[in-house]
């Protein structure tokens, strides 16, 4: 077939409904990867969640495990991988499609040297074939399924099945036998066509100048729709593959639409997806060869770090889960835990100003580490290793036949990994000359995950970068001194702020931790926020500085948070509207829980137990808070009208039918009367917002306005009353960055607002919108 015909096919494919087109939200998120605005983070999280939902629902992890050689074709859901996939898709989609179409011709028995069938003829013949046979074939196979004679006739020319007994043959569906018979027919036809024919160079072949008529173009689009539906019906794990692999599969489907039932055989088996996408055309070979040379090179390049390593993950969700189950058992003298962390990640993100590079560097170190751990495992038969990895840390649990010198072996592994990493980075052009990488990665070991984590954190303050053991005297002595110092600070601070509502329990009110944590070292800002929140005429600069020191030191004892897989809530499917909820104060709740645990801990071992117990208590409370949110939705809205999902401290509820005003008020009233009144930040989204990115951005805008409103009221309203109010920002616009916004309010039983307070809330709401507009270049207006 002439190349101009292929180009015509590709043009039609890309213009067809349902084809993968550039994603505006993904483009925005990729362009702004390094930005930390709430809007960009929301979009990034939503893209990841959507991808994870699809891959989880189709059990892609199992597919990859069953066929390891297909792994390079599988989707990866982190933002960096999605951005890289989109970039490669735009660069190579034409070649992928061409591969798919040509492979389809081969499978149908059409020689690559003999592709002179006209495009117009293909369309017309395919259209007539499917028009005549689709319905008849379905009816035929349904009848054939109950007839052994019919099944025998199907496979009479297929040596794989024509000698089966009636009993065995009857176990196989007629549709399967039909596909297998067609498969064999195509194979035999290919063999027949392999007889030598005079070869005519492409440049000398006659070119088919037939141009598709509008009617034929429409027919081809219809055929593609049929082929697309076949993919979804017959190959339910189609969405496991990345964009380039799916492009090849769809173009393969176009080729096989001559006989659409044949298509099912290849997609059910999946082999065509793996083998076809693995074969490269001549035009790609030079690029691939260059990539292979680069990968084999002794030097690690910056482009490789921000390309191949950006999506590297050494563990699966199942492996992370298994490690977490082991860690949950606590200290065990027969188990050794290793914790390796990038201790400089925040500094590197700020200084290098390239989060993709920092991620690539971290993952490259992980690859070296996991390779060395694999060698250690091979050298110690019977050693059982549970493995965990997240964005920052690698964690291991060694059990089974643990060698007596495990500490020394792990020290050697850590030292070798760092040495290899440092050597490769010094030889490369990835970082500026003279960049010191020796102290980035720190490690600790212990008989529990928390002990290993504390040992790794302790290593940060040492000049020499060596793996630290929790059992060594220096570590415990230093951390015990810190614990003693914290207790002195706690007693002194409680004396200085005694008599104010800043004091709560054995430490301080949760909002104190929240204000100091979010102040990020800005003493003046923290001082003013404390005065506003607790209605203080004065709080000394010295006291504020002591609070900052106390909160920072407390955070050193915060236990690690382990996540097997992150779920992300979004409103992508909320074309009928819905609501988003930000649950306020999870970080400060964890910090206060740690502080309370330390206040009753006399030694480091007790501190580890108490802080982990506190983290679990906070998590239980937080889960209860999310449950109460879901219970309120169930009571306030008719069954089935809202579908909710919570992830971390974010929740969404997608409406099946648009919410009315009374239902919105019932939701707010119900939340105001939970145990967590005032801890929900809501934004309502109307129906009819067609653009997914705009829909999610509107929700983010509503939550941001509520945040400004609550902060401003915190300095002038009685805390008890403010706590009893749950605000909902009703985004009454279908246009992003402009339109009307209305404040809705749920009041807890027993909260009686005066006329003046109600007026002041509305004034503060208008001021919050104006402030938001000023800082974000939007044009929202408040409805009375």
C-alpha cells in the first residue's frame, strides 16, 4: 500500500471519536510539574487517581506479573510517567499505528510485499462484509454452541481441535472454536503467500490515487467504532497498556475489521499487543539503538534520570502491603529492619529547582540499592526479605535464616550503593561539577521499622555518613537528651502561656501546632496568627520562638507514615455536579498526638511505642471522621444520588442527578452536628460543567475561598461558635474564573448567631472572594 494511503488512514484515525487526543489537563499538569499551587496539585492528583482506578479495576498488576516481558508496555500512573507517555505518544504515534496496521495485514494473510489493495476498496468491502455477517454470525454462534456437530464442522480443518473427543470439544464455546479456526486459516494463508514473488521496490510500485469520498470517510469512522467496541468487549484489560501500545492495538483493529470476529482471537490472547508493540520499524531503529547505547554507557545522563528513572518503582502494591504487615508486628529480635531515605529531598527540590531530576536521582539510587540487596539475598540462602518503597524511602525487613553478621553485610550494601551512586554522578553531566552527593542518602537499622526509621533520622546530624544502628549507645543517648530537652521546653512553655486557651491536655491546643507548622519559620506571622486565634493582646517573640523550636523538635519523633497505594479523589465523572470536601487539620492532629505521646514517655523505647500508638489513634479518629461524612450524605440525600470517595484528607461526592438547594443545606446541617463540626471545608459544583479540568479547578477555588473566610473569622468570632459552623461555597457558575458564588452555612444545634454576626460573616465572605480574586486573577462575585 502506498505511504500516502497510510497517512490518510492515520489522519482519519486521529480525527475519529474515541481516539486518544492530547489531554488538556495532563498538558497543564506536565507543564507546571514543579509548581505547588493548590490548583495544579489538585489536577495532578486527579489525573493520577483516574489512571489508578482504571488500572486497578482491570487488574493490570496481575497481567504484568503473568507476562513480565509485557511490563514495558504497561501504564504507570505517577505524573512524571504520564507526562513522558504523552510526549512519546505525540512523537511516535504514527509509527505505532503503521506497525499495527501492517501486522494486521500479515495476520490476515496479506503479504507485506503485496499491500496494493486500495483504501477505498478496503472500506467498501469491509462495510459490506460486516453489514451482512455481523448479526448473522452472532446468531449462528449462539445456535452452534448447543450442537456438537456444528462445533466439529467449525474445526474440521484445524488439527489442534479436530481430533478431540466429543466430551472435550463440547466443553469449548463455539465462539472460541470459531476464532481459533479463523486464526489457523489466516496462518495457513500466510504460509501460502510466502512463496517467492518478484520483489518490486516501494518507490516503483503503482500508487493508489483514490481519494475517499465523504460517505466512505464516514463508513471508515463507523468501522473504527465497531473495532473499538470489539476491543472493549473482547479484551477487557486494554486500558492496562500505555498510549503507544493502545495506538498500535487500535490500528491493528482497523486492519482486522475485514473480519471483525478474527480480532477477538488476538485481543483475548493479548499476544499481539506484546509482540507487535515490541517490534520496531526501520525508521525507529536508529533511535532505539541510541537509547540502548546510552543505557549501557558507564555514564548516567541527566536526560536518562528525568526520563527512564522518573517512573522507576522497585516494589509493587502487594510488596508494600506485605512489608507493612511485617512492620505492624513491632519489635522482634529475630528480624532486622533497614531504612534508607533521601534525607535531602526538600533541600534538593529547592536548590536544583527540578523535581523530576530529584525523583530520578532518588530512583537511580534505589535501583542500585535493590540490585545490591538482591545480591545479598542470593548470598544468604533461606533469608526472607520483605520490601517497601515510596517517593523518598526504601525499607526492608530481613527474617528467616538471618546471618549473624547481617549488620555488617547491610553496612557493606549501603556503603557500596552510595559509592557506586557517587561515582556515577561524578562521571556524568547530570549535576554541576563539584556537587557533593555523599551525604544525601542516610540509613538506619533496628529490630522494628520505627527503630530503623529513628536510626536513619539520627544519622542526619552526623558528619560521617554511616549506617546507624538503633542499639548503639550514641544514638539512644542523643535521642534521650532530646527527649529530656523537649520535656523542659513543654513545662516552660505551658507556664508562659498558662491561663490561655493555647493550653490543652498535657501540651497545647491542636491549632497551636497547626499555626506554627504552617508558619514555616516566619516568627512574625506565627505571632500574629496566635494573637488572632486565641484573642491575645500580646504573646512575646521569645515565647513564639520557643514554640517553634518545640514543634520542630517534636516532629523529629514523628513516626513514619506507610502507604501501600495512594487513592486520589476527583470530580472527573461529575458532569451532573457534586461536591468536594477538604478535612481540616490532619497534619496538626498527628503532630499534637506525637507531642502528647512524648509528654508521657520517660525513655526513647517508650517514645517509639507511644508515638506509634498515637499515630494509630489519630488515624482511627480520622477514619471515623470520614465515616461520619459518608453517613451524613446517606441521610441527607436520597439513596444512590451521590457516590462518594475519600482519599487522605480529601473527599468527593459525585452526583448522579443534580443536587437541589435543600439537599445542600441538609448536608451542611448534618456535618455541623457531627463530632467534627467546623472541620469540613466544602465546595459545591453545579451540573453542566463540561470541562473536567475546569470542574476540578472550581472545587479547588471554592475550598480556597472557604479557607480565607474561616481564617478571617478566627480573629473576631467566638471559637466555640465558629467551630459549630460548617461552610459550603456554592460555585454557581459553569465558567472557570468568573461567575457567581454563594455562601451556604450549616449551624450546629445550640449555636445561636446574632444578626450582627450573620452580617459580619457575609461581609467576611465578600472580602474573602475579593482577596481570592486578587491573588489568582479570577473574577467571582458574591451572591447575597
